[in-house]
C-alpha cells in the first residue's frame, strides 16, 4: 500500500501529461507517411485495375504497366490524366442514338452480308444504307468552295465539328460566314475540340455566339474532370447541312487545309461530299457528340428535330451509292474502324492501297499487310516524304522496312505534306475519313469514317490515289536502312514510344 501510494504521488495528473514536441513531430510525420503510402498503393492498384479492364494492344498495355509499377509517382498521374480509352456511359447512350430512321433506304443483301460490313456492324457501328451520292474533293480550294457553297445554301441547320479552327484569314472568314447565316435564322452549331482549338474557342468565335449561333468545346483539357481522360480528343471532321448533305474527310478549318485561293504551303488532303441518308447518320453522330459536350439531353435534341424537321431532299436517280458510316473511339464499345480496316485487308484478293500521313500500325495490322504482300497482292502504301511530326517519321521506319522486304510498295509523296486518309481494296470497297493508320487514331481518338460499298465509288478513290503516285518516289531498303548514331538511337526511342503515338 505504501508503494502504491508513493507511485500515485509520483505520477502527474492526466491533464499535466504532455508529449515532447520532437516526439510529437516524429509521430505525426510517421502517420502521414503511412497514409501517403497506403493512398499511393491504392492509386496504383486502381490504375492497374482500370488498365487491365480495357481492351488495349499488348504493347500499349505493357508500356503503361511498366510506367505505373516502376515509376508510380510519374506513371499513375500520367495514366489518370492521359490513359483512359473508353467512356462506357457515353458508349451505351450513343448506341441508342444511331438507330435507323423509319423509311431509311437499305443497302442490298449482298452489301449487308459482306464480311467487312458485318465486322464493322458487330463492333458498334451502323448498317450500310443505300440511296446516297458521293463526290470526292481532292484539294483545299475545292474543299473550301464546297464548304462555302453548302453553308450559303443551308435552309435549316449547319452542324460542324472540327479538330482545328485556325486563327487565320480562313478561320475568320468561316466564322463570319457562319455568323451571317445564324443572323438569317439558320440553326448554326460549331463544335470545337478543346485542345485542338485551345486558342480559337474563346473570343475568336464570339461573332458567331453574338449572332445567335452556338459553340461547344469538346472535353475540356482539365485533369480528372470526370468527363473522361484529357487524352481523349475529338479528331472528327464533320459538316452536315439540313441533315441530308455532309462534307467529311481530313480537312480542318484552317489555312493549311483549305482556302479560297491556292497557297504553296497548303497540304494535300481528301474529302467527300455525301448526299442522302448517310448524311443523316453523320448528323446523329454530331448530335450525340453535341449532347455530351454541352450536357444537353440527347432525347431533347431529337425531339426538337422532330418538331422542326429539315426540308426533305428531292428524289434523284443518281443517288445509288451504298455507304456505311463508322464512328470509332471512346463513345463506341468496340473498335469498328480498326477491325473494319483489318477485315478489308484480310479480304483483299488483288490489291490494297493505303494513303495516310502517319503509319504506326499494331502488330496484327502490320502482319496482315506483310502476309498479303508475300502472297503476291499489290500492297501499296503512300506516305508524305516528310510529315509535320518528325517523331512519327522515325517511328514508322521499322514497319516500312518489314513491308518492303515482304514485297510491298512504299511511295513517298514529294511536293508537300500529305494529310489525306483513305483505303481502297480490289477497286471494289473504300474508306475515307479522319483516321490515320496509327495507334492514336485507331484506339484512342474520337474518329469518323465512311465505307464505300460499291465499285464506282471505290474506283474513283483508286483513280485519285493513282494520280498521287505521279508525285511520289518509291522507297527502297537502302532509303530505310538503319543509320549511324545518334539517328539510330532516335529511331529506337521513337519505336519505343510507338504504342502511345
């Protein structure tokens, strides 16, 4: 009892107990360090789970996985900012928007049963439709003339999507023209990619807003904004007028791509004017993108369209083309453009012609081309001699060497930058749109394409590609040989980045 009493006298009251400041600091630091470690591990697990849940190419998956695991402080933030590939809720909503319209012309039974059409359709795109007319637009002056003519001739609506709007005379002229039509009572909607039009989506387009037109920015470049990865860009180029006529292709709305007067630095590009039901399908895709970008209800947009329909398109015996509109990207459950290209190549019996500014295929696409070339098919690839992205020129060299060794013909377009995107197989089926043959276009970006299911349209595409060859130089293995250091090292590093380009 005496010892207990003594110990009580020696122990201070609880209120008088204090921790040494240095000890408290150590404990607090330790607790925060533990919390950071746990949080970091959870973020890594979350990033890996999200990565593995998405259908990706093996090289792309491995590159991201190594970055996340080996350099988590860099890899995890980059993946959360740039790594997303699909927006599942948007994909589910857009499947409903592309339902065929009542009375829509159907393609022939042979076209509907074609392996390419079936492959594209089962991957999330729509069925081919008949009753269309197609005219190719093969230079920037013609593209501008068509665009201006269609803007001035619209009676109901003008819907435009572009990746780049130039702050140049061409961009200003188009904004003024759109503002004029908006003041005249035409519904004008201009959709701009938030990254590609970063400097042209503010005051530059205020004249259109003030005239009563509408402007929307697609996917703001804000990390972790909740709308999807900042890496998911809308690379589509769509212009639809009165819902029955459309202009698609590779042309952005800037001086490099099109203009009223010739310009020596203008790129070589390709577009197509489409009249008929396929234009309505393109408008559906525009409206779905618009609803996503603005937060408007898709049902409300279509209800407005039903209340105020555009003027009907007069019947014409010239509209016989069977076309299949293919939207691909984060808003589609599958990869219809990629698998459509793959199906076209694998179904080829005689020839495969590909025109693209950038060529960074995945292994399956590359091997399919190599097999066709070794089997004696005419495999022709037309590329710019020098593109506007030197890193992609370096990254493409190993793929081109393999194709040339297999017997394919690789042609370098000499006069200027070649920005056109097209594929034509057996002079019987073709593809025109916004997608390049690279990882970004095939698996990341919002892209648009139209498949021509007909010999007349495919033959016109093949004739255009044949005209390009007059300004091309064939590339041999000597032209593509590995070079001395440091160029050799630059090629290897570019190839390492290829899955992310």
